C-alpha cells in the first residue's frame, strides 16, 4: 500500500488499523488498490464481493484478499509479479 498508493505510513500495518481514517485512503485510492489487486497480484475480484466492510481495516482487507481466486489462465511463471499478501508479520489486534 505504501508503494502503490504512495502513502507515508508512520505506523505498523496491524489488523485494527483503519484504512480510511488512520491511513487517509480515499475512494480514488481504494479504486487504485482494486486495480493493483487484479493487475499486479492477478487475483479475480467479483463485483458482488466488493463491499466497503472489506476495506474498513487492514485485517478486513487481508481477509478479503484470502478469499480471492487467481485470475483464470494465469498459471504460468510470470502470472504473479508480486507475492500475495499474507498475515505473516501482521500483528493481530
């Protein structure tokens, strides 16, 4: 998030951190985040899965990412340009 959205993050990204209020991510930045998830992480985001609750906190965003499936037909070696985020290293709150 820091690199893609160019956020100056001065706190650890722990589960309870609020994306809008604490990180100052606005609706345009959330759209950019969705594009990043689909294009760079190669994860399919069904429209019916997009819910404001999924983007409330870092924890809810990670839960959302864990439910997403890879984009079909992208199983070759260059399918993932970056690893899929995981909870490893994220502190539970």
